[in-house]
């Protein structure tokens, strides 16, 4: 399903600075396109970027990935996980290093890392092992337009501070009314420019436009699985932080998720409870 933008939004997006992919990612992509990619060359490319390589090792050895033994080097990580599993992690950690830092952005990345970790935990709890690494990348990239908009629009910071995290659909409309675009659109554009799989950029684009999404055909089966895992993870993080509050975002999507995943209410409650517990006790 192709994603299209209005002419007015295209004009606004032309003036939005999307951080370029680091050289390491470009070099990895070039090697991956060869008829017989050399995994040792890919490992050397990752290792050459100290910021990316150290972050990748931190992620693969984190509780979110639950490896049986510690992975000590990028070469070992590539050999054990394989190129297809390591690439999403490299893209994920490279994103943060490509952007300017500030106290507000530090808080954003802390939240993004928490949601990404919760995404992996949710995939593991639901026994969707094949999606663990990709949903981690989705968790980190799905709101990546927010730091871009913080850097582009001086008024954006105050608007973000007023958001209580309970209804992001309303917040997206406020963004659209004020700036002519939204963080989901910018996140989608960033994902496209960073060569994320199209299924992932589609989930990013439609993540808050969920009415009828499970039956409309905008997303594939895999896209709906990724969306479901993302929504469950986001809700688990929300409940862990504010257990006394409820999320309008979650209320809009919980019934379709139950139907799609073929779960009973009690089953999904147990999944969320387990993910929340793992967030509290990593």
C-alpha cells in the first residue's frame, strides 16, 4: 500500500531536515547488495563506528533479548545472530547517534528505548520470536519524527510538554493544524530515507489512525502483527508509569487486537501484566 501526501504537506516536508544515514550504514547496504555478502566485512564496518558498535553490543546483551551467554564482540554478534537480525539493531542504534542531543531529547530517547525494549518483551511473551528484532526497531523508529520536529519548529516543545500521552491521535491532529504535518508523517519519511522495510514505514504512518485498520487492507498481515505488538508495548509502558490512568489510544485498539490475535480479555491482560512486570524488573 503506497503512502501519499498532499501537495501542501509535500511543500512543508521539503523544508524539514531528515538526518542522513551514517556512513557505516551506507557501507553495510553496499556490501549487502553484493551477490555473496561477506559477514566478516559487515562486522568490520560496524566495529569501525565505536558509537554504533558499543550500542549494538549493549542491546544484544540486554534483558530485552535474553541471550543465554554474553556476546563479547560485533564479530561474534554477527556470526550468532546473522546479518538479517543484526541489521535492524544497527539501524536502530545509529538513529540516535545521528541526531543532536539535549536534555529534552535525552528524555525522548529514554522513552523510545523503553518502548523498544517493551516491544521485544511483548513479542517474546506472545511467542512471536521472528518479529523480536524488527519490532524492537519499530519501537525505536515509530516516533523518530518527534526529535526532528523539536529541532525544526521552536513552538513544538511547548506543545509536546502539554501532551499527557493518553491520546496521540488528538495530538497528531494538533500537529497537523499547527505545523501542516505530524510526527507520524515525519517518522514515516525518516524510515523511508533510512531504508526501513516498507511494512514498517506503513505501520509508522498508520500507527494512530487505527479506526478500521485491521480490516481496511492498508496493512499486511505482518504489518498488523507489528502494529499489535507496538500498541501492546506502548500500553504496558503507559500502565507501568501511570497505573491509575487509562489510555484513550488503547481503548480504540484493544478490541481489534483481541480479535486479530484471537485472544480473550484475560489472556491479553496477562500478557500486559507480564510485560509490565518485566519492565519493572528487567
